[in-house]
């Protein structure tokens, strides 16, 4: 029964200048895949992230992950460690390159890759003669992973890190912005992210030469010649100048979007944290989450489903937490190092509507219905 305006899980939220920058692209006929908006968008991300990073704007976060793995030399027969509790796009590029994903479970403090299980996985893979080629660690739902601990382990065994910050633009750890901790970082600007370019992503690196090689590969790996000559396999992964115009405007309101989503989280905690069996993921000391999605842990699968279906009946979109990749049909045959953490979170957890354009009336409607459907 649809009785009121639909409430989405995380809908796009435009600011004031996106249309102006897109109009500039039309007015100057910069409709081709490159142009001033791409340059300015990349520079705005670099300025925001600080730490002397270099950014290549791409067509998707998945494309950025694919390029990151290729730039780190991942190829057929290699093994890549990947956080299991995440969206499938974190692992799909491993398969594109003919490598084998090795899934590692989460810890309870941040719901991200467990340093303890990570080291266990590395040691066991080395003992089998397969040193992992890299580690994909994810800042899930905007909560930073234990980046210092993971970095210590990665350096100990000489394994680079791909930092999946698709959900974490605006998050930080001890004052350092996410996407600054890995050897290569990636961002997503998909339509449901904290800011969007409709579809898009970015590769982030502290090495300018890595950015240049990423752009080379992302533009069909065309050699420097007057004719079309190719010595490498390339991809069509560059962001268009039109979409980058949306991104320029979105970067101008990013801090506002983070504040709004954090306010959503605070509202949910205020209204629901006293309910027996309800849990929220709070920030450890020094952690700052953009609260891309507010996640509620319920006492059981049955309670989670009652809430989800009750809200669905009222045209309110929610979603179970990510199903761990080691449980997904496409990935279940691959090695895994788990302790049940992500499986429990999946069984009991629900993502609540978290868009930065939610009104107080929307939030009141959502929480009232949750309490009615426990």
C-alpha cells in the first residue's frame, strides 16, 4: 500500500551550481570525454583530500578498482585478499584479471577487515607458496577501517593496499581523510553515494606517474603517435566532461552532505537506541564517519525482516547489510578466513534511509514505523 511520498535509501541531492557547470560544457561544446570540468573536478578532490594526492576522474569506482589492480601488477594466477563484508564490486575486478580472491572477515569495532584474520590469511597463503599480490580494504558505510593496523601488517609482508573508499568520501581517521592510507585509493560517485556525478569514480594516488599511467590505460592506452597505435590493452574508463560538471557542483556542498547524514544518524540513535536489542555502530576514538548509511542492528533476522517489510509496505526503502562475499554463489568456492562476524551482521542488520535530503518529518515517519513493527 503506497500512501505517502516514497522515501529512498539514499537518493541524489543536487546543490546550486551543478547545472551551471553542465551548461558551460554545452555552451562551449565540451561534450567529449575530456574538458575543463574534468580538470577542475580532479583538482577539487585533490584539494579536499590534501596529503599531496593526485586524482584521475573515471567512469566508475569499479573501473578505478580494475585499474588499481592492474597498476599493481595483478594478473592471471595471482591471489588478492579482499574484505568479505562489502559490495561485489570490491571483488569483481579481481576476477576480470584472472586472479583469485581470498576473502577475510570483519572485526566488530568498525565492521571492516579484521587485522587478526588478515595476518592469518597472509601467513597461510605464503605457506602455500602464494604471497598475496595486494589487499583490498574497504571503509564500509563510511566508517574507516583500522588503517594503521592494516598498514602495519601490509608493510610487514611487503603487500600493497588498495583502499576502497567508495562509501567514505568525507570520512577520516585521526584527522587524515580516507583515500589517503592505501598505495592506491578509489572513490565512487554512483547515484546513491554521498555525492554523485550520476555515474563515476576516481583513482587516487600519491605518485603522479601512477596517475598518468592510469589515465593512459583509461583512454584506450593510445601510444604517442600521429595515428592510432596501441602497445597495451586499454579501457574506456575516463569520466566525461559533462558528468564532471555535476561533480564540481557536488564537491562544493560535500561538507554539508556529510553534516546532514551525520545528523540523520544522531536522530536515529536518539529515537531508537533505548529499544532492547537495538545496536548502532559508534565511532572508535579518532574515527570520523561520513555516515553514508545509518545501519541498525536488530536482535534477530525475524525482527529485521518485520521492520524491513513493514517499511516497504509504506513505500520506505531499506536494505539488509551487505551479504558477505564468501556466501555469494559466484564467490563461495574461493578461500576464506572468517569467524562469523559478517554473517551475524548480515542476518541482523538493516540500512536505514540516510539521504542528506531527508526532512525531520521523513525521519519521524521512519522511526515511528520501526517502533510499530518490532
